[in-house]
């Protein structure tokens, strides 16, 4: 995936869209996550080359709009799991989630350096996604709670 201002802005807007207002009240999506300072943007390609990092990141578009991003982290050492990370537009998740998951799992099988477990994180409200994951033999290992306290 090529990162530029347009794709960074689209990814930021998608992240804002998928995070409910009640979550963003306590844990807002940071624009800094998507727009890095010039120095970081200059150093990053050199670091990726020197550290031999392979970035496995894809975007899916519906028309001219960003519908989803997929990121696969391949484990490089014993004890660290492979990870799958999705940003998925709620308007398209019913159609896209299972093919995206299938693609990522096939990519992992073909490219993993060492055989390790696979971790994917879902919102507790994403019951359909949980159902698809269980269909692929994922097991629930932990249910997380994100709590907030608002001082008036």
C-alpha cells in the first residue's frame, strides 16, 4: 500500500467512522497516527530497508471510497504471534469480512517464517465477525473491556 496524504486521510476518516461516538468521547481517533512528521517519513524507508521489515498491507475500495484495510504482521521469532488487523467500513463488513479473513489466512499460510498462532482482535459488538472467525477455528482467548470515566 502506498501511503500519501490522500490514503492517510481516507484511513483516518474510516477509523473515525468505525469507532462509535461513545468510544471516541473517551478514546478519540488520533490524526497523528495517520500523518507522520517529515523526519519520520524520511527515516522510515531507510529503517524498513535496514531492518528487513516486510509490510503486508492492503486497501480495498468501493468505487472511489476506501472500504477496508488489511494488515498482516508475520511473526519473526518464537513466542510472538502472527496478527491480522482490519479497518472495515460498517457499510461493507457483512460482504467483505469473510473474504478478507480468508485472504489473510491464506497469505499467512504461504508466507509465515515460523509456525505461530494467529491473533485477531474484534469489538465485542461484532458478533457476525466473531461467528466467521469461529468458522475458521479461531478460539476466544480473552474478552476485553474498554471502560471510561467522565468527570463533569
